[in-house]
């Protein structure tokens, strides 16, 4: 009996050694319970560092039990069948993708990937509302396929014409300028869907009272995030007046944005919004790509925002999107 007990002890020890040598997923290691909390934090910081290859599908929000992701070439979405539009549309917008190489499609199509069927032409006909893009066509002009897919009805939401062609368009243009300035940004946008909304069309497409947009700049040394909540109506107010923290958008929508970020980083980015951390442009400013040298220019001249050696503002004027003349471009 003692011999059997002794053999069991040896067998258990060997099993433990073998299990410790078993191959583990990349980057993982076995640790004691005492070490777990500290190591987990350090591990996430290493794996999810922006200096690495990046976080795969960082733009995708946390999925709720009934949700599934529909992936198109230029964006992903979660479809809300009850309201016949997306809960959210998400994508990464890079500097290169802001250059349109195809013309605007203007052909609205039923999304073939929505299992339950998306809204269609009859829902919007004579409704008085625009077929408002969530992922704008201006962000999807980098290929013929992405432009076509941007006109899927799953990417549309009923928008007041003054909203769609005014404040919403200005915000979309601003986000494109940020993608150029910061090289890439992650964008999640959608309607605020609540009970009791007005509906249009045979499929009873809900008309949101508000729309949201959250943006994450995760490619610079100064990582930052910002959100917007905007009423579905025309407005001439400055874009900054609609800026809120990402946490505020989460509270209103019930959506958890950027869940793949390390917890400490996610909390720091989403709790507050620093207006001064972002470059703001006039709503009337248009941006043009100079194909000869790859730089971005404003359509109008502005005073350089750089400082002279004396600490005064530079008097040079520039069309550069950064707002800085050639003397202060890299300062």
C-alpha cells in the first residue's frame, strides 16, 4: 500500500512537470495565483502597445448577447432588426484611405449580408428624411467595392436633411482631417436607439433623435479619444459644443467601445475629453490633397499656429492642414 501511494506521488509530480511544458498560446505563460493580477496588466500593455502591430479589430465594440458582426470591405456593423438600421458602424480610417479614387456611387442597395433583410427604397420614399450615411461615402472612396458597399441600406439611418447636409457633414469632414493629421483613427458611429421612436416606411425604420460618433487616435505618442452626441436636426453651433467623453456616449447608448484596449488605458482615454488635444478646423474649410508631394492643404490661407523664438505667434500664412508653415511644420 505504501508503495502504491509513493508511485501516485511520483506520477502526480511528473504530470505537473509535463503540464508546465505543454505548448501555450503565443505570449502566454503559466503563473501563480499571487502573480496573476500584476502579470495580466503587464501582459496587456506589451501585447496591446501601439508600437506593436496593433490590436486586431480594435474598432469593434463589445457585442451584446443578440448581436453579431457583419463585415464589409471598408467597415463592420451590428444590425438592429427591430429598428431596421445599424446599432453601430465601425472602421479604421487611415491617411491613405482619405484619397478618393472613384466617384460617389449614389446607388442604394439592400445589404445581402443582413440575414433578416435590411431596409430598402420604399422605406425612405417620400418620408422627408435623407438616407443618411453612418460610414460616409467620403471615407469609402478608396476602392470601387468600398464605395458600393457604403450605399448598403444597413449603413443608412433616417436623418433630417439639415442635419445630414450640415453639422453631420462637418463632423465627417473633421474626422477625415484627423485621419490625415494623425495618420489613422478608429471610428464608431451610429444612431441612439430608444423605445417609442417615430418610424417610416413599410418596415418601420426608426427615426433617431440623436446620433453619436466616437473617435480613437491610437497611433501617436499622445493617445486620445473623443465622442459626439448630436441632435438629429440642423445646427450652426460649433462642432466642439457637441464633444463629450466616450464614457458619456457609452452611458447614453449602452455600448462598450474599444473593449480590447488595456483596462487602465481604456479608462484613462474614455473618462475625460480634452478639447485642446485635437486640431479643430473651420466648418467651411475644405481639404485638398496635393498629389505632387502627398501633403494636405486647406482651400484658404490661415495664420501659422507656430511660435517664434521670442514666444510670439508666427505671422506666416499657410494652406497646410496642420495649421503650421514650413518653418514650424515639424516642431
